[in-house]
C-alpha cells in the first residue's frame, strides 16, 4: 500500500529552524518518499503494532510510521531537533517523542507493551551498538528494520566463510536479510556511501541456550579477536589456554584447529561453547 504524504524538505526545515546536520551525531536525514515507502514495506507493519523508532531526526520516517501503526515511540538524542519534531508531528496523536539516548534506556522503560517492532534510519557509527543494546534486554522486538551502511548490512547477513562477530551476534537471535538498497542521494546531507535496509526477524528463542549466552559471546569474541590467526591460536590466547589444550578440545568436537573463526556456523560455536564451559568446570 502506497502512503501519500507531502514532501518534507530537510534543507528547508533546517534553514527555517537555523540548524545544520550534526556530523558528530551522524545525521543524514532520509527524505525521499520512495525510500521511506521501501522501509515501511520491508517492516510489514500491522495496524495494532507499536513501533520504536531510534533517531527520528526531522520526522520524515516517523510520519509514515504513524500512518501505518497504532503507536510510535521515537527516541531522539539531539535536543535541538525536539521542537522541530513536535511541530512536524503535531497532527499525529499516536506519536510520543522521548528525548534521550537509546543506549541509556531500556525498551521496557519507554514501551507500553511487550510486542513491538524497531524501525529506524540510524547513524552508521552506532549500528553495532544499537543492535547489541536491543538484543540485550527483555522484551526483545518481534522484528528489527534498520537503514544502515550497505557494507554493514552485507556483513550482518554474511554466511560461514565470511562471518564476523557482528553477524554472529545478530544471527543468534534472528534471521537477517537485505530488504532493499537506498541510493546516497535519498539523504540530506548526501553520505559518501549507499545504504541498505536490513530486516531481522527475531527467533522465539535464541539459537544458543539462554544460560550459555554469556559464555558463547566470551568464546566467540576470543575466536574473532585475532582474525588472521587459526582458531587454535586465537582461542588459546583469548581464553588463556595452551595451544595444545585448545587444539585437543577442537579436535574432540570435530573442528579442525587450523580453521579460522569466520568459517564456523552457529551450531559449531554452540558446540565449542559447551566444550569450553565443560573444560573450565572440570
């Protein structure tokens, strides 16, 4: 379903309010209607949904969300943008503006119900931090749809052979996919790179048992801490074990000690988590 709204010029809004995009906050305002509609389509919002929007900026995406969902709660860090948002969103009573840093608040403290979606155009430099924050607390969103740097989206969706700690950290909790690509000129100011819409549909339960999650991340961080090295060397250094002991644990669990961290899938990391936990306890 196409949503028709008057075009909202970021340049005009900034000029009228004597503001400039803040580079330190990574502000690139997504203003192109077709791009905004792509995000809405990717999110598959239902009429009774609650949306958490991070960094609404000038309210471009917020307007589209407000017409699609029952409730939109948008969290904005930049104090100077709050009056602009209040003006732009004055005709949308289902929007609540929260002035805060999303990394300093828990979703439960600002949401009115447990079932919610996250839909946002986020600053590139805090993409990883936002994912980690959202997945750290209960309740977790049913779906996350973020506009991120295209290269980051590709990393998030990587498969074994090209895995990263970021990909692993997200794929434990949900299934990611790239739902669309956005050209740089859809934004103001125009960024130097293209963006992508990444959609993560959350699993009902993580791929790793809840009581092993902390250990899982500890082992995975050790494995990726020295990416150019073999698992035998990176894990022994990160977990403070001898290379002989580490190699033995890997071999006992059917994993070649000479492999590298980016080649393992989540099931193999789960196996290693259990193995190293057992070794530590014995």
